[in-house]
C-alpha cells in the first residue's frame, strides 16, 4: 500500500502547495516550480475560478540519477468554498490524469520514491483523489541474478472520505491490468486509515504471468526457468500496528518448467512436475503472509511442500485402496461359491 500513500501525499503536497502560494499572474509556472523544489519540473500551471491545473509534471530521483520517476500529464485541484469562509485548507478532490510511475528498488535497498515517503503529516483536509489511465513500471534489482520487472497499465485509483482521506474509514478502490505474455488484472478494495496505517482490504489478482516471477522463485537459478503458467490469488488483507496478516488462496494453471533438476521454493522440480501431471495442470493451495512492514514473511515454501507431500501420500494410498477393494471382491466371490 506504500504506492497509494505516495500518490496521496505527492499530489496533495503539489495541489495544496501550488494553490496557496500561486499568484494569479504570468509568473504561475515559476512560482509552482519554486514551491515544489528542484526535483520537480512542470510544463505549465494556471488557476481558474474553480481549480488549479498543472500540466506535464515530472519528478526525478537525483540520489540514483534516475530521471522521470514520476510523470503526469495533468493534475486538477478543486478547493472547497470553506477556504474562503473559514480559512481552513479544504480540498474537495484532486484529479490526476495519465500518471507514470517508476517504482524501482536499487541495489542499496532504497526505492525510487523513498524521498517522497519522508516527512510528517499533511495539514490539509482532502476529501477525494481520483487517478485514471495510470502506468507503473516495477523493478527490483535485488531480486536475483536478473531484476524483477513488471508493468501495470490502465491504473485507476479512487480514494474517498466525506470528512478527510486522512481520517478513519477512508474508502479505497485500486485496479489495473497486468501486462505480460497473457494480460491479467488486479483489484484492491477496502478501507484505510492513513494516520494509524490500518488497512482492511480484499486483494484479487487474476492471470498473473508466472514467468515474470523467475528472479524470485528459482533457488538454483542456473537452468531452472518457468516457461509458462498463470496464477490467480485472492486474499483478505489486514494491516494494523505495523503488522500484516493476509491468508492467501492461490490457483496455478498451465505451469511448465524448463529443468529436470533444481528446486523452486525449496521443492524439487521433478516433484512439482509430478503434481502438475496428477492435478491435470492445476494446483490449488493456501499460504499466509505475515510480519511487519520492514520484515514481510511468508509460509509459501511450507505450503508448497505440504501440497507435494499430500499429493505423494494420495498417490501411494491409491494402489493400496485398489488392492483392498480387490481383496473384498475376491472374498465376496468365494463366499458366493459356498452359499
């Protein structure tokens, strides 16, 4: 959920800072850039009677010499009339059109948006934020021998609260498409308290292409490659007091692995292939995600091992059951002869 917080804080600071420091004259653009700081650049800025509009905004990560971490075609900020009546900073909504975000973890374990996550609370009442047509590239340089890369398109974010999005009971609805060999999709829907960082949400991921997970999954990465497969994931996520708990239901379909030896998540490749054959190409299992925000743990390895053990046990029991059934039939036949 850090990425959602980035969107809220980032666009709130832009909207509030620019609106209340912005003169209604030709110096608008330079004044907005002055407020935002040297890491930002904008194409244009202006104020109408109803809203502030900023176009062609860019944010650069100077620490890692990475330009264009965030790019936005257009941002509209709509202030409330309460500002004129009470002097309070009240924003009815912020609309963000066609944003681009590079969410990247570098080899120093820092993210491209780390600087945006720093700082205290935002002294503003914001009642809603809408993001449409977003694109996000995710890259993890610490995943393994090769970096993990993923692309999200059609990103839509809807965050609403009649009081303020920084109060309890804030509604969140995030969805988008997973772009890969086979297009998938995801949705996160629930409630979020930004101040206490409490989250309750349902998470669904459909048709996630497993080939993009290769940097994480293969322990013996030399020659162990997932060549095809998709996974569906559903979870009721709970995050409170910096602790996460998320029981996950997973279904893997069409899994194909290019290797005869090696291990994936601690399980022999040959055993996994055996399960795929037994289950007609479909593997269903459950696992749990827990821990703290800085130390996420999962029992995925144990869950997959248990699935293998249960499958082997079932496979071994089948001949015994058939033999027992045959003995009963033979015994019944002998009794019928002597009757």
